[in-house]
C-alpha cells in the first residue's frame, strides 16, 4: 500500500513495509528530524522511494533503509544530513541503504556531513545534479557498484566516490567528481574487486585523483580531465589499464605523478592525450608492463616515463615524452624495450633521453628523436643491487643526441646498429662502451662527437666496429677509438678524427676499396701494448703524421688500388716483428715505410706496388724484402740512405719474376721464383728454397769480383737442386764449358767467345753436382743440375682419408683408407710438383670449406697470411689466399683458430676464431672467401668466455645439421653451445641424469665422432690411467655413458698409444679410431658405440704401415668435420 507525504512532517518517520511502500514525497512535503534517529527509516522489504520535497536529519541519516531500495530524488528534491564525518554510516548520511542492493537516481540535491549516498549492499547511483558529503559523496560496499555521473560529486574531507567491492564509474561530459580534502581521493576503490572508470568530464583531488586498490581500468576520453596533487591515476596492489585521450596530471611536488601503476599494467596515451606530473609523467612498477604513447607524457623534475621492473615503451610518430632528468627510465632490476618514432627528451642540462639501467633493447625509427643534456641513450647501472648483465642493443634510424657526454653510452657493453639516415651525436663520444665491456657498432648512417678530444666511437673494452658504405664516423680526437681489449674495425665508408682509427690494445683494421680513413696525427694508430693488423684497399691518410702508425708490431697490407699516405710517413712501424705488404701506393714525405725498433721486419712487394718516399728498416735486426709472385722490377737495396735500406735478405716468391736494377746489397732467397740481376748485387748468399727457383744474371762480369779466377768472391748459392737454374744472360752458349772445384764450390764457365762467369755453390746443400750448360733460348746460357729430382719415398701413410706432414714445413702425403688397409699412399702435389710449404707455414685446420665433400687444408703463415688448399685426394687443385671483401684476411697473432665446423648448416665448414681477449668471431666460408665475419653473440650481446674456459671439441651433438661447441672450464664444468651461424641459440650445462657432468682433471677429451651412427656426435674421454669412456650425446644431455670395451673387457691403451685421427675409415656410417704408437705401429679400431667391433693393424700392400715419427697427421681429433 502506497504512502505519500505532501505536508511538513516531524521525523523520524518509521515506514511500515505493508502500508508505506512505495513512498512518495511531493514538492510540498518535508520531513525533518531533530533528534538522533534517521529522518526516514524502514526495513523488511525492497523499498521504492520518490522524493521531490525535502528530507533532513540533524545528526543521523536522511534515509536509512534496509532490504534493498530504489530511490529517486527528483528535480527540486533535497535530501540532507547535518551529521559529522567519521561517525560511521548511521551518522550523517543523506541516504543509507543497508542489507540489500540500492539504486539511487538524483536530479536534485543530496548532502551529508558523513556521506551523500551510502549503499551497503552494492547497487547503482545515477547523478545528474549534486551530491556532496564530508566523508564520501558516494560510498558503495558489500557488492559491486555502478555510478553514472553528469552532475557534481564532491567529498570535502575524504573521497568523492568510494567503492569497496569494485564496479564501474562513468563520468560524462559536464560531470565533476571532486575531493577537496587532504585525506582522500576523488575516486577510491578498495582491493575487494576490480573497478572500471570511464571519464569524459572533470575529476580532481588535492591528493590522489583516482586511487584503485583492486585493479581494473581507467579510460579518460578526449576532453576529460583527471587532475590531482600526488597522482592523477594511481593503481595500487593489483595491475591496472589506463587509456587516455584527455588530460591526466599530478602536479604537486614532491610526489606528483600523472599515472602510477604500482603493481604492473598497461598505459595507452592516444594522440590527443596528455599525461604530466611534477616528478613523473607515467610510472609503472611491479612487472613488465607496457606504455604506448601517441600524445604527450611529461615530468617537470624527474622522468617522463619510468619502468620499475622492465617492460615496453612504444612512442609513436607524433608522440612526445619529456622529463627533467630522463625522458624514459627503466630501472636496474630488469631489462626494458623502447621503440620510438616520435620524440623522447631529457630537458635538464644533466639529463638523459633514454636510460635503460637494466639493459635491454632500444629501436629509434625513422623520424624518431632521442635527446638529453648528458646522454642521448644510457644503458647500464652502477648500483650494487644490480644483478643483470645490463647489456644494451640499440637500433637507430632517427636522431640520437646529447650535448655534453655521449650520444649512446653502453656502460656494460652491447651492440649499436645505426642504419642509413640515422644520426648519433655526442659531445664526448658519439657511441661509448665503458671500460671492461665489449661492444659492437655497425654504422650506415652518421656518428659524430663534437668535442675536440671526442671519439665518434669509443669502445672501452674492445669489440667490433663495422662502418658500412655510406656510413660516416667523425670525432674531434678520434673517429674510432678502442682500448681495454683488442678492437676490430671494418670500414666501407668514412672515418675521420685527429686519429682516424686508434687501437689502444691492438686488433685489426680492414679498409675496403670504398673506405676512407682520415686523420691529422694518424690515419690508423695502434699503441705499443699489442700487435695490430691493417688491411687496406681504399684510402688511409694523415695530414700531419703517419697514414698508419703501428707502435706494437703487426702487419699492414695495402692491396692493389689501396692508398696509404702521410705528411711524414706512409707507414710507421715499431715494436715487435712487423710485416708490410704493398700492392697499391704508400707515400710519405720522410719515409714511405719506416721500420724502427729492434724487431724483425718483412716488406712484401707486389709488382703493382708504388712507393713515394724511401723505405727503411732498422739496422739491428734480420730484415727481409720479399718480392711476391708476378713480374716486376726493383732497385736501390742497400744500407742506410738507400731507397730500400737495411734489408739483409731479398726473397722471391714462387711465380715471381723480378728484375733487380742498379746497385744493390742484400742476401737473396728464392721460393720457386726468378730474380733478374740487371745491375749489381752485393750479397753474402743466395738461397734457392722451393724447387724451380731461377737466378737471372744480366752481366756476369759484375756478379761478384775477380770473376773467372780462383780468388772470386761473390754471393754463395745455397740449396741449389735439380729443377733450379741460373741464367747467365750475357754468356753465349756456343762452346760453353765449365769446371767445378768441389773443394771451393766454384763453378767456372767459359765459351768460345772468351766470355767468363763464376758461381759459388755451397757444397753441403748442393744437389747431385751433375752440372749442365744449355742455351736459355736467347743469347745466354742456363746452368742446371742434370738427372731427376731425388725424393724420399712416401711414407706408408694416408691420403684422402688421412693427411700427413713430414715435420714443420716438410713434404705432405695422403692416405686413402679402406678400413685398416691403406689402399693408396701419395705425396701431395700441385701441378705435378711436390708441395712443401716451408717452415714459416703451419696447418691451422682441416675443413670442407667449399662444400665439395672433401676436406681442404687451411694454412697460416707467421706473417698472418692465410691460404686455402682445395684438395682432390693428394692433388692440390687450387691454392688461394683467404680473402674477405676482396682483401687478404690476415688475423694478427692475438687470434687463433679455436675450432672448425659447419655452424650455419650450409654444407660448408666455417672457422671459429678466438682472441687472447676472449672475443670470438665466426667466419662463414665459401672456399677461400670469407663471406661473413661476425662476432659470436648470445642474446644480442658479445660472447666472450674468460681464459678459464677452453674449446674441448666441435660436433653436431643434437643432430640438427649444425656444428655445436663444447666448452670446458678449468674447474671441469662443461657447457654446450647450440649454434646457428654466429648466434648462440642456447647455452646449457652438459648433464648426465639431470645433474651437471664435470669430469676431473685426470680426464681429457680424446676425440669427437659419431661412434654409434645415430647422426649425432659423441664424446670420447680418456683418463690418465688409460680408461676410455664413450658419451652418447643428445644435445647437452648425455644419453649414455659407457666404458669402451673389446670383447666385454675394458680397453685401456697405455700412454705409448695416442689417437692420430677420428674418421669413418671403413665407410659403414660410424666413426672409427686410428691409433699410433711411439714405436711407429698403427691400429684401427672399428667402433659400434662404446664397443670395439674389431682391432686391426694398419697395413699398406700387405705389410704394416709404420711411418717415421717425423711424420704427423694434420687432422684434429676433437674437430668432428
């Protein structure tokens, strides 16, 4: 039964659920309570109330209804309570609904000293007018609440809205939600439920504007404003999502923050959105959240954006992020990812654009700008609490700049890739990697340091710099500066500085045909601390010093077309042993090339070489001038002051045909080449090294003194054997005759024209002494030895399956195997002649570099030169210098081959190089060409194991078609690197039964091979007591560990037996073991997993094959190639 109040009524009014529901109060009705009870109260039903009049209470609630309520306060309706805040829901609420859901619609005025509307069982409030309270204008608890506001909600002491079980809030355009006190928020929600806020109006507070404890979302539409003192939006305890197209601000120091997500979440700021704070613009803690910005995010004092535990920041084109100290800051506790197509800036003089304290990845796209006062981008932290690697990976196609220090600073190492169109500018350095950390910089854009002492790129812990075609690197002091460890610089563009490139601890510089390196003091400078290598096919120059100044020894190779020039020196070298190879142009006003110090030096001259200025070696060491293959002429060899001064030895390479003009003083050595003495030669000796060497003497009368007499003095001819020749070009062969005195070694030659010549041979190295005189086909006489070349019979040893060498620099042989039988044993030959590289050459490794199915031989010279022999059985089908970018690849002595294997699965073996500093480089091979030279990386950062780790073996342990790397620590730990080219796809400890496998120091890896034929490499271990163990591998897991047995008993060869080679000698698909005894005896073990299927002596033509102990196999048992 309905009840209507149309007159003035003294409250309290108690409603009867049977007679007073619904209740209507007309515009003339008033209910006033002056006591401590509610003005109107009732329970026991779901109430429906409509008010257009006035309801007021002195100290209690205006309405206090229990059992659920729908209450409409119409236009002109006034509901008020004069009670005070802090007394609870029953004291001072305009409307209080308990024990049921309440639904309140207001078009009039509702106010309370404590609460405007309080719903104790959830429900909804729709406000189109005014609700004001001392505590909360609207409070909903007990269950979720829904609030729609287009009027005014004001909390003068605490909250404008308080939701204690979550729900949703919509503030329409024109709507205002305010907390004007210092104890609350405009909107507060507890952690009992998620809350979603949608705002198109105004929400403001003195402290926090929106404070959400229970997670949810805030959407601030275009035109909407959310402003507060401490935080515009604050999500506490649980993650939140903020989408902003209007204005969100926290303006009051010391804590003013636009958006603060304390426990993770996501922030999206659209193109019309602005987020600003006094201290922070947007601050995201507690997890790896995301911030996407197309509008404006700013902070006056500290950081525009902060990620406290990693995450991702994406700043789109048109987006602007600024901070007083930092534009974007990612704390040290986790790595972050920043992608920028807009503008990110630190605006204070000591600011940073982007600071990735925990490391991470930054991509600055085309049009993107990142700037700071001190640093454009800074990666890493000095915090003692930091536990991460803090390695940075930077990709730039836009602009990164700082005014004072570094455009990019990687304090813990990493990589920088500056793409075409990208600019990186700093005061001190364009790119800086801190001391002790390795860095990799690849540039196709522009990198600049503006300070007079600055470096375009400064790698404080060594590393790699690749400047591609079109790339420009410039610094006032240095174009590129590396220190702390070896540096590797490859240039196809332009590098400029007072020192173009400076290597503080050695390394290498490769300047291609398009590369230009320019300096004032030096084009390329290398300090005294380590040897260095320079390979040039372009231009290297210095306007006030040396084109290349190498102070710690090493090598300089100037290819055809290359130019190295300096105002004083073209090339200046001192320190340890030095080598300069020139096929281009080297020039200097003082010296073209100057070797100083006390080291041994070698100058290699190509027929195309041009020297502008003199060449001088030190006068204290044994220096060599080497004439390379081809046809050329040279002169002026002599002592100090000569064109080529202080070269005690003149060497002519195989295939070389050189004319020596003018007056010369030196000792000559041939290696299958030819030297034409057109002038004079004062030399103590001439050595013929390599069969087929030729000495051409234009005028025999000036070749020595007292020619034609027994008192002749002249160069002694050493190592002259069958196949070598001396051409006496002006001694006619008509009537030519000779006499030879074996006691003095003098050969006297005469002819019918009374012409005479004298040659002095060293008896101890002379061949068969059967001299022959024949016509040289022209006007001269050839002096040769008769008979055929006498060669030792080849040892009974392998060929295509097993390669041998007779001592360092000696002859080579090859065995073809069929199980334990040597079916063919041949010397290695090139174009029908025996191959013997000489003592300066050593085998660096065997591998199938061209993918033809047979192993090739990689040779390395003491000078650093590398040569690839393509093999076909025992025949060398091709011998080519290893090149990279058309220039010879000559790693210096700090680099060694750590292993050979097909790391990228292209069917061709690659070469793993390791530097003394720990750096690793992978060469992708195509025959003798290095198609790619890349630093080995893990997760984008350089992999540099310290000296306690060594490569124990190479093999495809997981059967994916790519070779993996087995590392062993000095403490016995084992690590498996699964490789994908130069990238390490995984690093895992080697385990057996789930536990790390760490054999003691009495165990060593004896060989790597597929002993069970499962397509995966296995590991053969050998103990110092002779015990052998076979590990069947499945990636980094040891599937089976078994002792090697023969007929069920352990096989334990004593220390007189060593493994010579691992290979499938019988062609059954499993690897076998070739053993060799100190007595020379050899055995072949045919394997079936850990079981030896058979043991057989190695035989050749039915007799035991026992090569002399001077012969050694060239294969490395731990490289399974």
